[in-house]
């Protein structure tokens, strides 16, 4: 861990950060994250494919082991109500998304978009072939929804990994495994 975190707060490191370090900024980030899980209109599998690919790029163990259907509070409006939850085969398919028969063309495009934003945003912005394929299957509303979801996953996931917060985990399934 790269910052001081009392042992009593190691299972909920973001809660400690929000109280003790740059509170306004940390809370704004947490609110941005919460809104994506509450308000995104994207189908859950598409959302999860892009989120998981971003987690792989970021190297964040917490994010890679997170499963929205299992680990996210589903009270009120939630992405978990936007279609069926992916199974573990789905998450494995994301690793080889371009050739996987388990993923729809829209899921593959969402994962490709997450990959482009995470690894080579300048090239993605100039890739007219990608944009033609993407816009043929996604509305502008969906593109913006997905872009802002990816933005929060890239930012928060990279911060969690760089600060070592992904080594202490608040995900119930990971606590049980540890």
C-alpha cells in the first residue's frame, strides 16, 4: 500500500480515503462511480464487458474480481436490472473478445472501445473504420453513456491499483477467498 491506512479500514479503503484524504475529491469520484452503476442505460453484459476489459488494462485486482451482479447493491435503480448477468465464461471470453463466439457484435465493439480508450485514445479518435462500425450499432446516447462509464473505471481503477488499494479488498467473495 502506498498510503497510510489503519488496519481497521483495510477492507474499506475508499471509505477511509473519503474521510481523511482529499475528502471532497474522493467523494466526488465515488459519486461519479455510483452514478454509472445506478444510471447507465446499457445492457448489463455490454457494461460488464467494457468494465472488465478496463480492469484488465488497469491491472486492478479489485476490479478484475468484482462482479456487478454479485457485489453491487441492487436496491433502487441499478445496472443490474438491465438484462441478464454474465456468467464466468463471459468474463473469460473478454480475454479473447475478438474471436469469441460467446460475445455479440455489440459486446465486442464495447470491449474494443474500452480497450481503445484505455490503451490508445489518440489512435482510436482517428480510426474511421472503428467509428463506422461503432456508430452502425450504437446510438450517440449509448456511446456517451459508455464513454463516461469507461472514464470512471479507468480513473478510479488506476488510482486504486497505483495506491495499492486493490491489495486490500472490500469484495465479499475475495474476503472469503483470502
